[in-house]
């Protein structure tokens, strides 16, 4: 694994924490934990071979990283009752898109 991949994984942990601290300060711990649950969409990597490929763009490749589900995640982020999990999922997808662009292999 290279440094860029490790930094990408680090951001998956830090960005939800920063968003929770900035926008949900009264309940930042709860908000952080719920948004971190967005990492669970990486379970779809278990269906791929190899499971982890630091050079593969997840967006558009793995089922839970599909384009149409990304739109569902945005809707979840808009609805008040599902806002935190939706934000966690959107943050996850946005970070994955940034990583794909960095790698130069985003499949649109």
C-alpha cells in the first residue's frame, strides 16, 4: 500500500469527525459515530478480487459505490431523520471520487 492510499483511509476517519465537530457540536460524538458508519459500504469490496486494490477506483465498480446509489445517499443526507447516515455515505463517496481523480481512473 502506498502513502496516497493510507492518506485516503485516514480521511475516511477524520472528515466525518471534522464535519460533526463543525456542524453538530452539541452531539458531535454521536454524529461522528453515525457518519463513520458510512465506512460500512466498503463491505461490497468483499465481493471483489482482490478485496483491496489501492489502484482500483471503487466508484462505479463496487455495487454500494454505484452512481445511482450515490444519488440515494444524497437524498438520505437531505432528509432530517436520515441526515447523519446520509452525510456519512456522501462523505465516503466524495472521498472515493477524489481518490479516483487523483489516480486518474474515474469511470464515468
